[in-house]
C-alpha cells in the first residue's frame, strides 16, 4: 500500500507536534508545509525532502498529496478546509472545527457531495483515561445521572487563548467530552459569563448542558487560576447509577531538583517518550491515517457529533447574551 502524502498547514507549537507524530507514523510522508510566518521555518528546520510554502492555497495548487492537515488558528479553519475539499483532498483539522454552525454544516455537506472526508481533532476521545471511562459506562450499562466538567487556566493564558469565545476555544473540549460519554446529542443549554479582565471575550464561563431525557452537565471554565503544576486545572466527574467516576489532570511523575525546583512532565496528551511524540495526539493521528488508508469515516469522531458540538457552543454563546435557555 502506498504511503499517504500529507501537506501540513501551520508550524507553530502544535503544528510542530503534528509534524513530529506524522513523520513517525508508518505509511505517512509529510511532503509539504505551509506557514505564513517565514521565521518559523528557521526556528524549526525541516528536512530538504519537505517543500516549504508561504500559503496553503499555493501548496494545494502546486504539490501532490492526498491529505491536508490544518493546524492553523481557528479563524481560517473554514477557508482552509473548504479549499482542501475543493482541491480533492481529505482534510484533518484541529478543534474547533469552525467558529459557527453554518460553516460546519457547509463543510460537512461539501465533503459528502465531493466524496472526500473530514477528520476533526478532538484529542480527549483518544486520551486513555476517557476511553476507559466510556468503555466502563457502556460495558456495565450504568445510566449517567449528572456530569461535572471543570477546565481552568491562568489569566496570562487568556491573553493568547482569549482571542475567541471560551465556549469555542476551551469549553469545546468538555462539550465534546459530554457528547462522547453520553452518546447522544445535546438539546438545550443555559450559559452565564463574566469579563473581569475587560477583554473582548469573557474570562469566566459557566454552561449547563441538557439532553432530551433530562440529563444535565454543568461546565465551568475560569481563567483566573493561580499556581498548579501546569498552569491549568481540569476535572471530570461522572455520577452514574451505583458509581462515581473522577478524572483529574494531576502529575503522574514528579522530578525534584535543587533549590526546590519541581518539574512535572505531562504524560497523556502529547508527551515525548523515547525521543518520540506519544499520548493521545499519536493515537488520534494514527487513527485518522488508518481511516484514510481504508477510505473510511472516523467511527471515533463522527461528524454528526462534531456538528452537535459546534451547535452547542454557538447556543451557549447566544444564551450568555440573551440570559435565556437556548435550543441547540
């Protein structure tokens, strides 16, 4: 079987992570990279076999590859995915898929009409902790009674990630996780936000998600964390019949050093182990490449659930403004 050729868009930190994983996967050749900031090509040297471009559209027109991997900022996701589909490529794209429901729906319909496929990065679905939790819930057929989701960051992080609404940039992880664990679409939401930092987008976001059967999840995203091993604090609690499940983002390895310096490597999302990227990002991209080899949609990240996640985020944004319950 011939290797899948990939054109990568974006060589920032997470674009570099994608490049490292794809380069290590069997059956994959990264043949081209597009990056609008030319300095990044000097800061992160690529092998001579990889062609460099300053614009993704030029790369699509001039380079031969089957898959476009979009790891650019969210405001260009819609345009880049659409250009990739028009050029006859399958597309991998990082979260959030798009910034509104209409764009998400248009891209999914465009992909289906053209016979192409879209694979959306929702990394928590490939985190072994959440996979095991979902397997446990399904195997024991335990009805969920309530879900609590918390994802907090420092105010300094908000300078970068506050560029878009928190329901899209951060809460989209927990929205997707709630859909993934429950296996059914969210039907209505209620949201409250606060902007203590005085920036365009809020730094306190609280959302209530509700399903058709009355199940609810409460989601909190606060950008005022002080301290912590990584500058973030995440916790998921699932209250099921007969059991409570707790997933916390806590250090599993501590490195003690002189002068009370403590290092806590991250082991679940994209750690470097034995000189190679591993963790959930490795499992995610490996799965997407396997699907591409097979000419199949992803069974782990179905596009109808991605659409429901974007619809939910948009409904939460509407609710925060209206002060009313909003249908998804």
